[in-house]
C-alpha cells in the first residue's frame, strides 16, 4: 500500500512556494535496532558542537531571491546545501554562526539528489561537521534539525528518526530513499543538517509532507548522509 501526500521542498523564496511532487512511503516500517537513551544534556552538547558548522544560504537574482541553510563539508571551504535553494541562479552568499557574511561560488549541483556544493574562503569560524557512520542510524533515536527556518538563523528543533529508507521523490522523477523525521522542518531549513545526539550528520534536510492546502504536518525528509557525501565528493572532484 502506498501513502500519498504532497511533498514540498523547504527553501524560502521571495514568492509563494509550491508542491514539488509526491511521496510514496512503504507501509512496512524498517526494523529498529537497539537505541540508547538520550538525555537533554546530550542534545545540548550536540547543538553546541554543530551550530558553528551551520550557515544561512542567501541567493539574490534580478527577480527576487531565495534562502536556505547549509553546513560546512570540509576544511577547504566547501558548503553543502540543496539544489533547489540555488537553482534560480544569481549571487550566493552565506552567513556563518558568527554573523560573518561571505561570497560563495557555486561549484556544482545534482538536481536528482537535490544536492549542491558551494565554496567560500576557508575560515576558522566555519567548522566542518562530522558524519554518522553508514548503517549506524536507528529508528527512534533522537535527532536535531539545524538551520534557518523563515530566516531565523541558528534554529534547532528536536525529534526522532521516524523511518529509514523511506521512498520519496526529492528532485527527480525516480523515488529515492530518505530519512524520515518528526523534527520540525520549515521553509528555510532546506540544506541544513539533521544530526544525532553525538553531533554527527545523518541527513540533509530537504522536504516536508503536506496535506492539500496545509503546511507542515510533522513529517520531514532528509537525504541520507552516505548519499549526500558521495554526491558532494563527486561534485568537488569534477570541480
């Protein structure tokens, strides 16, 4: 059985947003492994570790602009965000956690996976984030969505991993697997990291499910970090 609802990307544009496709979720939930208890202190530590590596992404075009989020991928100044945040073209800038604004160069995009890579001048204030080991993420574990929803930079929301390997359309015609979460994701969160209680990125926040005529219903999706890392490495290698 397929569950069908609207799937909206969560970039923030100058105009009104629209539906970006449909999701098809499996009725059978994946089997969860053992999940260690997470305390508030764990999440506080995770947020403090991650925030210096999360940025706001701002795009300006002749007809308006768009904004989203991103995170520091490596020590060479590469920033990962969503393709749909930068798809309109135009000048791109990022704003770090310290408020410093930097011009960014668009290195490349992968629309099918909704991933884009930017490059800025490396800075000690931009701290690369750690990535979760493949296969270690578990259904039910606590996660934080970090980004700039509605332009509110440095926003952290909490939830759990609701499902793994959820089949959705995130940028192309083919369904791909995504991490599903109930952590609050809103316009402007696009491209920001979904992180676990250890401060490791488990996914790149990309889309939310919506009912007709409504907004977020507490179901969000992230590109799994294993795929996002593979795509970003390829974009960087092609230069």
